[in-house]
C-alpha cells in the first residue's frame, strides 16, 4: 500500500504564488528559492528553512570578512540579510522565531554596510519617545545629493532594499530606507498607523539637520502598503518634491476580506489588534479618501494588472484624484509590485525621480 502523503500547507502555496518573484527580484537566487520552498510542506517550517539558507550566505560573508575581501563579504552578507528577512516577513504566529530571524537580518546587513559600494550608515531618527532605524547611503562623488526616502510596506523592511537602493544610487541620488510604525525594527513597539505623514515629518525634520544630503530635493518612494504611506505623506508635506507609489492601496479596507490569510494576519498583528474584526476596522483608517486631492507634487504610480493583493483600481482612483502631475503605469501582466517584470518599472521610476529631483549621476 502506498503511503498517504499529507497535503502541502496552503500557506506555503500562498507565499510562493504571491511573493515568489519578489524574492528573486530582491536578491534571493532562484535555486535557493526552489530548494527552500520545495523542501517544506508545513508553514511552521518556513522560518527555520529560510534561516538555514541564510546561514550559508552568512558564513560565506564572515569568511570573506576574515580574509579582508570586503566587497565579497558585502554581497554574501546582504543576501544573508535578505534571506533572514524572508524567514520572518510574515511569520507572525511565532513571534519568538520571527524576532530571532529578524535580529539576524539586521546583524548581517549591518556587517555589510561599511563594505558596500557606496557604503551605508545605520541611523536612528527620534520619534514618539523612541527611534526609527534607517539605512542612509550616498552616491560617491556627489556633494549634497538629492535624497529618496524609502517607505516600507506591510511585510518589507530596510534589509530588503539593496536592489532598489542601487537604482537610485547609480543615478546620483542618496537613499534613506527606514522602518516606520508597524515595520521592521519598529513593528514590536509601534503599531501600524494610517496617518503616516506623522512619522515621515519626523524623518524629514531629521534630514534637515544633515549636511551631506540636500533637504530641498527630497522624493518619497513607497512599496506595497508603503505605496499608500508615501502619497499620504506627500499630501501633507510640501517638502516632498516628487513621489513614487508602487502597488499601494487607495483604501486598505477595500477588498480586505479577499486578501490572503497571511496578509490579513500580519496586518492584524502589526496593527496591534486582538481580533480580525478589530483589524478590519483599523484597515478603514488607511484611506486616501478626501486626501488624495491634496497631492500637488509630481506622482508616479505603478500597478500590476494581475495584482491579487492590490488590484489596479486603487492606482486608477489615486491617479484620478491627485491634483498634481501624474504618471500612471499599469503593467498588464504584472503581479503585486510588478516584481515579475521589474524591468518595466524600476529603471523608469529611478530615471523619473532623478529628473524630478535634479540628480546628477556620479
């Protein structure tokens, strides 16, 4: 008699289907993605499996550091950080395991920062009695470059941003990727909040105290839920000269119940809600209704025609209501954040921001 095989956990299938292209586009090798995801059949094994994969890259990075091969170390350790990040990114049902993987992601990226080209600097920005952690990188050979403030989504964090940062740095712009309320290092202490203009204002206040970037040339860039946060902040703060919104919701409550269970549960936990009913109510506070019309700066909106998390109707509504110049790009076969076709928007949005901010390539 043949053994009865247990059905594969649908949460693994959800993660693969919704975020597989993102893993590869943001630094995970295709072979690693296949090996890890094909080697587990229970969601409970997800964090350990990705952490084991990350540990291989971490060991290579530490060996390179010991051999004084800084550039190789930076590459290995950055990939390790990305893999550790994906170990924890939606693993909210086991907070202890999630935090262990998260600490490793931060540690590996931190070890990589001095050896990156250009190098990165960990910064801490005062906010609400605590601090928001960020990574600041400046292009080589550019004095006081314009700055792209990079805003995370529901399940992203600054340790995942290397591939995005590169497109801006190559075009003469500095980058500041930070973890805001409900995100990355801040997610354990500060819950998700709809009025994201408040933490962004604190970040821009901090930027104005820096002498190594040009605080008069600031662009906002937001990915996924950050694609709501960025235009929301731009609506309230005239220091923002341009804004890019990638697959952001116009109203997070629109389609809330149709989103997959991993996304809904992560939102519940990171919004600090005890029940899904509370989370549904909290989702309604993340809306651009009555606010989008206040966006006066140039706005570049990207959406995927096949996005199952944030359908393109959200992008279309934002584009219709913003009062400033709007570039709307809906990639017909694009998935969430169009990570299955990154060449259709990453260089284009970087070129657009460089033009809007008057960047001069290094």
